[in-house]
C-alpha cells in the first residue's frame, strides 16, 4: 500500500506545474489632490479662502481678473496612467513540457481643469472642474 502511495505522489508531483497569478501594476500620480472628489470636498462657495486653496492645490497655473473685478484662478493638471499585466504558466509531464506566457501594457492620459472665482474677501464664490481621459 505504501508503494502505491509513493507512486501516486511521484506521478502527481511530476504532473503538477506552477503558475503565476496575473499581476496588475498601475502607476498614477500618488495622492493627487486633483480629483473630482477632492475638489467637491475641499471647495465650499462663500467659505473656502484663497489661503486654503493654496494649501490644498498649490499655486494656480494662471491667475486673471474677470470683467467684474473678481480674481480667477485656473489649474490644469495632467497625469499618465500605466497598467501592465503579466501571467505565465508552466507544466511538466515526465519528459514533455509546455509553457505559456502573456503580457500586456495599457497607457492612458487624464487631464483635470479647475477654474475658481474669488470675491473681494478672497473667498471662493464659484468653481468649475472638468476631467477628461483618453
């Protein structure tokens, strides 16, 4: 009986292959404040000050004054998102073997534009944000 168990164990060990689990690696800008959710949570009309905006988002890309004398700040941030996938498997049957391998790479770009308008007291009176992905 033990000889049969040893032969079964050897047969199973010979037939068993090893396979790696597909790995997904995503590369983005870490902890970026320029997401739709962060903008909605941070900015409150009539409450958020210019100082708070500077602390959260940094200096704007452009600062102008509109026809009513309100200061307008524009932010435009770009990010590249990269995703790689890799999987492989290997199997052995006594003297014959086989190997399969697949890999893939995907890259996209995201752009966020944020426009803020401040009143004379340096508080946000209006803001608009837009995100594009391609």
